[in-house]
C-alpha cells in the first residue's frame, strides 16, 4: 500500500453523532441569543418612544411659553358652507410648528375645520415623532374606503395616525356635556361658544398655574397604541377610523386614566368584561378599550409628564378597581363619579385633585 493511500485512509472526519451534537449546540446557542437580541431591539424601540414623548413635551412647553396656555384638545370648527361644527383639530396639530412640522402647519387653512377637502394636505402628512417603533403605525395611511372614512364634506382624506394621546383625566366628558368644565386632565374639547351650542359646558385650555398637583405629578401625554385595534367581523374600517393624528376626540388622540395602562387586551375583551358574550363594539373609539392608555411594550407604557420628563408606568400601578366602580357600557362610564379614593394612576391623571404622589409609588 502506498504512503498516499495510508494518509487518505487516516484523513479526519465527522461521525453522524458528532454532527448532531454540533447542530444541537448551535441550536441551543441561538435559542439563548435570540431573546437577548429581541430584548435589545425592544429596549432601543422603547428608548425611541421615550424620545418621541420628550419631543412632544418640549414642544408643548414652547407652545405654552408663546401662547400662555397649553393647546386645546379639540374645538369648534367651520365647515365649507360657513356653518359651525363641533370638531376641529388635536393638540398634535396645534403643535406642528414646534416639532418640525412647520410646513404642515403653514399648509393648514385655519378658516376651515381640518376635516374638509381643502386641508387634505395636512391630514395626509405623517409625523414620525408621533410613531412609536413598537406600534405598527409607521407610514400608515388610510385608503379611500367610501363615505365612512371621508371628511365632513365627503372628500376623501388619507388620514395618518398617532401612537400617542392627550391626557383627559380620570373622567372624560364629551364635547356636549354640561359638566365639561369638571374635566380634571390637561386636554379636552374647548366646549360651546355664544355662536355655537352655548348650552355645552366649557373647558379652558390648561395653564402651568392651573396644574396645582405639580407638573412632575401630572401626566401630559401617554401611549395609545393603534396596532392593538381588533377589526370587527373581518372588517378593517376600525383600523382606519381610530387614532387619526388630527383628531383630539376622546378615544382617538385622547385617553382617560379611569383604567390603568393595558387593562384590556383588545376591544372585544373590553366589551365582554361589561357584557359577557357580547360582540366587539362596532366603533371601538367609544369603548372602554379605546379610552385606555395602551402600548406594545412589555409590562407597561411610557408617559410624558407636565414637567417635560418621560417615565414608564407599569401595568400593575396602584389603581381603582374598575369592577367595583360599576363601570357600564357606553358613554355613561365617563360621567360616573367613583366613591372610593383615587389610585396612584388616577392621581397622576389629575392636574388639580390635591393628591400627593411619591415617585416610589409607580
């Protein structure tokens, strides 16, 4: 036998068992590494979300310095035919010039409500500051689905969306409620005027001086994840008619602190918690789910406070027990006055409730 033949016979190689062991080791390493990579990515997304809220809080303070108050959460507007209507635009629109949206603000025809065709340019603009990376809303734009998603003048408006919302306080009173002035948060509809529905209540825009609970103890904005909306019966309209960034209406870019963060998984669970066996509400903006702060971050949500800071509040924060409050379906939820003392989360939602909250309580 030649020398080359001997060397060839002794050439090293892997047995089947050795190969399987190597594959198993690699699989274990990947299984160990993957959660760490996912956690790192989520930490980066949460950091970006925090930065977005800081930018919005800074923009709000710059607005307040220039105008003497925080922006209105919503207000009356004027339709194309000259008539008055109940809705105009959210605080996020009013702040456009303060968070790199100056071009969009300059394009807004302020003589008309934002909900008409001449203002389509503004409604179609997507602001990245309003998009949490953990929320599937980046670049999302509504298609033309017909009259249900058109503007007040039946003109198609390609709405874009927000991952954040304005704090309306513990009890969210509707624009037409005579008790509108009792709202204890930072934002709400400005209410009726001598010209339009004077019987409505009035909510004055909040000022720094009106936040007597302390700016570091009062929520300004919170997460309001759009991607958690569950379409009803396979229809996708709920996805397009909720959380538009131009809307300061309750359940769109406004939330209540009645329920703690992420109290409901989705709109169906919210409805069935009140009415067992009930189908999901046809318009989830008016449901408990859409009035509640929510995020896709594990264990809680980010909130901007009136002092400009951003803090992560856990789902387990001390809160009212909603089941003990007799919360019912429909708008009556938000006019019900709870009898037990506010929880920590409710206290953080009020601007002038007189509560004392320590940073170690949440």
